[in-house]
C-alpha cells in the first residue's frame, strides 16, 4: 500500500498570509509550482493556488479605464501597420475599455500592478483538509479527484510535514507499475 509520507514533497514552498499576491506569483513562477500552503507562524491556515489568484484578479475592477491623451489617437500611417504596431490594431476596437496600448506600455507602473495591492489572505482558500503522513495515498488521491484540488496538505501534530500533489501520486503509481513489470520479467 502506498503511504502519503513515502511520496509527499517534504519542506514545501510556503507563503505568509500578509505577503502580497505579487510575491506569491513570483514564488509560483520561480519554483514552477501551481500552489502552496499558507502558513501563519507554524500553523497552516489555507492554501493559495494560481487558480485562486486568477479568480481573485478576475473580480478586480480597479483597472483604469481612461488614459491621458498622449497623441496616440492621431492618424496612423501605413508605417504603423508595417511595423506591427499595437497602436494601429487597438484603434479598431471602439469598446476596448482600458487602453491596451497604454497598459502594455506601462505594465510596470503601480496602477497596473493590482497584485501588489492585495495580500495572500485576500485570495487564499481557507477550506483546508489535511492528511497524516501515515495515511494511504489513495485517500489523498480520492480527495483531490472529488474536489479538483491538485495538492493536499500533510500535517502531523499541528506541524506542516509537506504536501502531496497529483504529480507525486502519478509518479508513484508510474514507478510502482514499472517495478511490478520488472519483477514479472
């Protein structure tokens, strides 16, 4: 029987609830992961996934809808078209709302970086189901299948021990099947 403690990822990347969502995105990207436990001190208080961040960001309405007139509305030339200028194509959308050209040009400005304005606690999932390292992996797999989660938090005596992910389970099953086939030969 496959045990969670044998396949889990120990010492997972974690984040504090007061960290910005920008910090969270940078951690997810730096480690190539899609989610992580949220830890306050030593207590696991939730999880944060890329999906949580996308869902949260999709509800935000503080994007500027107007830009200062910087002359972009003046006539465009064939040179603009030939250069593949975004300004040329954006003018075809009268109802574009926030000016896409301005947003692309100024994406490093604070007014376009909503993620720096919010913290992990604003977007994290607090519905937390934990597992013991001694529990069967199929219990965690069943939980992930039923809920659509891609990770389960592993805790023992109130201390974060690791996480078990869909990839951990997939890898263990694949390795188990490979070992079974080798034993048959």
